[in-house]
């Protein structure tokens, strides 16, 4: 197993500084962040199992956030990692692998590659897929997962349509009840007798009113002569001509 570690920079997080380390192992590259105290704990574990000659840079209690000091510490940590990775058998140590997060990243990448480049053949065995075949499989899988929602109305649209329909029907009913158009014939008024007998038929009532109108017209067309009592109160007739002084 070939591993390389390169400190690419540092960043201050709250009351401490973290150094960014780029790890490369078996073609996989990832980043980790470690404090100086993390390096110190790793060194304590490793020196109990290996004859280490590599030494960490000295600690400093004042000016820990000074840029010049941080650059110098970064360079010292890089020298330490380079010397550490040269120790025979140290790459198999679990403490070092955990510090570099090798197991998590390498296995994750291996699973991704395995799922991406292998498929089940017609004979039930695994076979390698080309890049074009892999992308074609992804497209087919995505196409089958798509759902055509163009024909499915949204609940909000259906509710709005029903509300609009109810408003239109209510407006039409109101117009019919309160219409006052002169072209619309008035409904006939049917009289209901007080004694509780059946209501007068509309056709019978119309005929009766027509006969009454004819009778009144005939009576008013006849001029009766005044009687004696009425003549007594009538004034004398005025002369046809009046003398002018």
C-alpha cells in the first residue's frame, strides 16, 4: 500500500488551528483536518510500537496564531509526516490508518467503483461494463423512474374550478330571480278566496274581466237626460252675445 500525505494549509477554528492534509492512497485522494494535539497523540501511540526517529516541531505557548509561526509549524509537520511514512511496517498500523481515515475512504471508493462498473450477465455472473454501457444503464433506469404528471391535476386547481362553477351558477340564478326585462311577461296573479274555496281559474278570471270592460264601455256611451231635481240646481243659460260698452 502506497500512501502520501501533503499539508496544503491551515485554518483557525475558534480557539485552535487545524492543518489541512491531502491524503493519496491507491489512486484515491481526500482531505482531512488535524490539530497539532492530534499529531501529538498519534506520535505517542506510534513510538510505543516503532523505533521512531521523526520528531514533532516544538510547542509554543505564546503567539500560537501568528502567521509566521503557523507557516513554520506547517513545514515542521510536513517533515514529520515524510519521515513517519518511511518507517517499515508503519502503514499497517491501525492508529495511523485511523488518523489518515484510510479505511473509510478507500473502501467507500472501492464500493462505488464496484457498483458502477459491474453488472449481472445473462448467465448470472458478474461482468465488467464499459463507460458507454454504464451511462446507458443509468439513462434507462432514470427513464423508467420518471412519472408523467401532465395528466394529473393538482388538488388546488380542481378546488378552484369547483368554486368558480358554483359562483357562476349562483350568479345565473340571481339574474333569473331579479330580472325586470320589459319583454318578459308578468306572471298572472291568481286570487285565493278567503272562504277557502278553490282559486279562480286564470282563464275564467280573464274572461270575466273582459266582459266587465265591455259592460262599462256600453254604459258610459249612453248619456242619460238629467232629472228634475238636477235641473233645479243648474244655472240659467248665458246669452249667446254680450253687449260691449
